[in-house]
């Protein structure tokens, strides 16, 4: 049976750096306060008058160049995003169009919040295992600054903008590529992490605008507790199912939401901190894009055959973990 292997990776972050010093001039906060609580020093912000698709176009264009892939060879593009350009059409279709994939590729969005990239990756794996497609791109593009309230000192230090993309292709080696994954949801998360207005439940109105309901709302302590437990247990599940131990894992890649969460999950799993990939200090939380951006920035340290466990948690609540072996040299 075919597996999906990762045959290329690329990422893009905007040039503009919003560091803690500048942020402290926008809202009542400080570098010490932010660093102590979440471990973030700076984040990138898209200043252009453009949506998340621009970030995705940059990442996918680089991916095509790096892998020598022609746009017409791509059969499917999946875009996990919490920040679509529009309610419709899909951001995936905009990215595909601008990357020259019209008429040769199908494209659609996934809403899995911060866990979206893993959901998209596992979906791409299923298409390839079923023999439906041979070249699939998964690209998460997130303009988190578009839903961030820069008057809320508890949330605005967390988020940055960016995109990460992977090209998946089939392999007949059962020990290569995406091996296994587990995913879960818990609807209790609705009250703790939500973008309240603008959907069909609470349509946009003057009242929702005046009440500032068009920003991400988060209850930090509740999200922290669930994130630690859920990323921990899903990672343990995928490890146990595949006979993995902290010693046999080469790399652990958690969603980059909060350095304290990352450290707590890694510590409880018993994984050597040197094996935990972390870039949150300079990127912040780019939602579904955190994992591909992080892996791309560490790719010079990765070797073909490395065993990797990826885990993420997001609004919903939704969470999961994937076990894969790295395919690039």
C-alpha cells in the first residue's frame, strides 16, 4: 500500500518585525511580561493591504521552485487556514490560481484552527494512499494580525503572520512518510476560544462592531490546561501504537502557541529538549502555519529517515498527532 512522503517544504514570513519593545508602545505590556509568560520576543506582521493568500502564494511559489515542480503537475491543493481572504471563494483557490494551477488542480480550505495543518497533512495522505492523486500540496496561510485585538494585552503578544507548505507524493516504502495519526475534538472549547461575530450564528452588525466582537477571544488558563493534556495524550497514543519511545524519536514538533506549553508537553513525554523543535521566540503563534514554518527553519538539521512526532491543538477544541519519517536528504 502506498504512503505519502514529504518531497518538499517551504515557508514564508513577512519582512516586518513587531518586537516586544514596539508592542509595549501599543498596549500596556513589557518584554519581561511577554517573555516570562509565553516566551515570545518578536513576530512577523503582513503590512501590505492583502489577505492570507499572499502569504500562501509566496510559500507555494518557493516550494515549486525548490522542488522543480511545474504548476500543472499539482493535482490537489489543501489550505488549512483560520484567516481566509473571504468567506467565499476559498483561499486555496486564490493561491492555486496565482500559482498557475487553474484547470489542472482542485483546491479547497480546511478549518481546523491551529491543528489545521496536521488535519490537512493527514487528509493529503489519505488521497495518496487511495491512489487518487500523486502530487498534493498542503499550505497553511495565516494572517493572524487580521483577527488580533491590539488593545488586549493578554492576546496581542501571541500572534504573528506566516505560511508554510509541503509537497506530498507517493512512496511504496511502508516505513517512509506519514505512518500514523490520531485526531480528536471536544466542543467544550467553543466558550474558551472563539471568533465570536461575523458568522451565521452572530452576523456582522453595528452592535458587534461596537462591542469589538470581530477579534479572537481566548480564555488563557482553560486553553493552556487543555492544550497541555491533549497534545500530551495524542502524542502518547501515536507513540504507543507505533512502538516509539522518547529515545527512538529523533524530533518532536509541537504547535508553537506558548513556550510554557511546549516545555510542559515535552517534559511530560520525557523527550530530550534538544529534540524539540522550537521557533516561537521569533515567529509567535502563526496558527495552522506554525508546524511547517518551524520544520522548514530546522530542515538543515533533519536527515532522511528521521522519526518525527508532530502534535497540535486549536479552537474547537481540536487536536491530534502524526508520526512520520522524514523523506528529504
